[in-house]
């Protein structure tokens, strides 16, 4: 039996996502995603917001990230399993869905492993645009795993970074990252220690994966005026920065209710002051105040960023061959005759 049009949902496979990214261009797509995220941060107040629903285990975490703007509803399924890479699997994989609030019918199903890397990089660099010191040219990239190249290219595209200084506990990861970034318009310096990586860097990105309270940066490593983009501390019991750095920084977050559970600030008092990025982006709160200030983006990843990415993909695939129609919704001739539909299929 041929499915009807109503049964079909556009599905973007990993293969099609990669084709789309190359069609648009990686840096161009990150830039367009950042614009989409910025636009949604500007209408932050109208979104349904909830900390993501996390299922923790000794192995990692599985999370559901829902939100809605009243017209569309979206969610992402994402995992975080730092031990996975030792078993030939990725730390983070994801897929997501967009639906029409009026009918409740899904309108897009897509891979989001690639898309998460792009949207995380886009969010980081968007925030960097508001918080990084003026004229920043060099970024330290600590943690050279799956996210790292995307982060470097995003800061190049949106913040004018021309040099990245790489460090990872595992030199093979640094080698991989340096090779992947060759010929991409960045000066790439591979470093042997985190201390070496931060030399001369105005922006420090920490993007490591370990299921513990790690200390990727100690207090004495962070000089005045630096912007820290802390990506990897995104779960209870999983952080990257020494607490003293937090006490010297002005801290910017996505959604405090989620970040206080998952971010670096889980190490602080529950009422420690933080600034929400949507308020900086809308001009309601100040971003960087002066050249001496240490700004810290305590990033954990919030559902609205994924919603922006899902809507971007829905628009981007219209009229293209970058998706397949998936027979996903049962569509009986009589909406109440689901059983009859099943019997006729025999
Ligand atoms: N904030 C967000 O929105 C967001 C989005 C996606 C991923 N993440 C997080 O970002 C982190 C990185 O993700 P990924 O997919 O690149 O993971 P990955 O496992 O591919 O890479 C992590 C890298 O960190 C390195 N590392 C671990 N401990 C280190 C240390 N002490 N010093 C230096 N390097 C160290 C590992 O060797 C590895 O190469 C994860 O913790 C993930 O949960 C956050």
C-alpha cells in the first residue's frame, strides 16, 4: 500500500545533512545558524522553557530537550558518554524532530549529530561576538575531539579569529584536529600542555569530555581580559574549571534553571549572580564591560538553539533533494478507522 502525502515526513539522514552542509559551505552554514539562533534569543520570552530531561547512568547521560514557540514544537534526543570513544563510538549523538503545534503532526525528522556540532559552534561564536575582547585574533582550543574543528571555524567566521592553539590530553586528537584544519584559513599551533595553548590567547575554549569534576584550567592560567567559552562542563558532576576562576569572572548563561544543575556554576551558591545571554543580545543587560574583565560563557546547550537549528534545516531542504520522505504517520482514509487500515494491509 502506498502511503499518502499526509503519512510522509521529511527525513534528513546523516548523508543528506553532510551534502547540505557542503552545498551551503561549513562556515556559511554556521553563520546562518548563528543568525537564526540570535533571532530566537531575541524572542526568548515567548518560548516554553524547561531544563532538559536527563536520564543519568554510570555510563553517561541521555537527554530530551523540548521547546515550542507556540507555532512549532521541537525536541532533540542527545546522549553524552565520554567513555564511548575508547569503544569506537562517539561521545555525543543526536536526532531531532519538529512538529506543527496546530495539528501535532511532525514536520521534520533529522539527524542532529552533525547539526549539534554546528549549532554548538554557532552558539559559542555568537556569544563570543558579544563577549570576547575587541580585536581578539587567537583562541586556545582545549579538547580536540568531535566538536573542536567546528568551534575553531565558527570563531573564525563570526569573531575574526585567525590563530588557534590546540591542546588535548591525547596528542592523536590534536594531530587529527590540526590535519582537519589545514588549508581552512587558520594558523594552527599544536601545543603540548594547556599552559602552552593559552599563551597569547584572548579566547579560551574548553571542550573536553570526562565524567568528573575536572580542572582543565586553574586560576593562575586565566589572565585579565580573557573570554572563556566553556563547553564541556554540561552535566551534574562534570565540569572543567577551577572554582576560583568562576569567582573572578562575570558569568553568562543560556537558561539559568538548567545551567545551575549542569554547568560550571553547579560549584557555586545557587543564587550566585549570572547574566542570561538573551538579555545581552536584546540590550537588556550589559555584555563585556571593559578590557580587563574576564567573561565566562558557561555553555551547556539549550533546547531553543536546537529549535532554531531544526527550523533552519526545514527551510533549507525545501525544494531540494537533501531529504527523503519517510512513511512515518499512519493515515487511515477514515481517521477513526486505524484498525481497518491495518486489516486492509494484510
Ligand atoms: N555545551 C554544549 O552545547 C555542548 C554541545 C555538544 C557537546 N558538548 C560537550 O563538549 C564536550 C566535547 O564533546 P566532543 O563530542 O568533542 O567529545 P570527544 O569525546 O569527541 O572529545 C573530547 C576530547 O577531550 C579530551 N580530553 C579529555 N580530558 C581532557 C583533559 N583533561 N585535558 C585535555 N583534553 C581532554 C579527549 O582526549 C577528547 O579528545 C563533551 O563534554 C560534550 O558533552 C557540549
